[in-house]
C-alpha cells in the first residue's frame, strides 16, 4: 500500500487535516493496475462513511467546498462529475480520510443488487448505495461510475472497477 512523503496511507483517518483536501494518492494494486485515492472531509452531521458507500460533493458545503463529502442520496442519480469516490473503510462524521476515486475496490449495492459484468450508477435504495445502469432510466447515463467484476447481492458489497469525478 502506498504512502505520502509524510507517511499518510489510504487508510489514514483523523479528526485533523493531514494533507490538502483533494490530494490524490496513486498506489499500485498488483495485477489490477493503479488505484487513485482522493483526500476528503466527511461533511455528514453524524453518519460515518462505511465500506462501499458512494460519496458525493456536499452541495451545501460552505467550508470544504469541493472535497466535503456526503453519502450519495437514495433513488436519485447524481451526475458522475459530482461523485468524489467510494469509501473503502469507515470514516467518521467530521473526520478526514481517503476514498477510492479510480481503480478496483468494493461498492455497496442497494436492495436490488447488481449483476455480474454490469455498469452501475448512484441512486440505490439507501444512501450511499448503487443500482444497475438501465438504458431507459432517465438520468442514469450521467451517473455511471463503475463496472462490476462479480455479481453483487442486494444490500451487500462486491468487487468493482470505479472511475469517479
């Protein structure tokens, strides 16, 4: 796993800022190529980011403008340009940490699940979850953020390739 020159790894979570918001840490991921991790602030009032949660830019943020994040809303397709990445570990509300912006990782499906070899979008059945992309779903094409490597059961995490932002 990669580290910054200051010794910060993608799993570092703190209540004080350790590097600039939006900082991108690129690390090798074996035969999966590279992973890009982006440094964000959890701007949720009291909700921790959990493994597989899709994180979007907080549209109401006044302090952390572009890199204050919240869980993607349920049942709404958020444009991909607003998606910061996907949490790969817990980040408490009011804390700083890295989320996966690009590469192979885990994502949390909504109750419907997502089939093997499928594109997916934001807007699952619960905040921070994904739903399978459907050509006939209004707005879904603007929110495609990844592709599954395994079938993901409803309300479970699965391996995916993500490309956010």
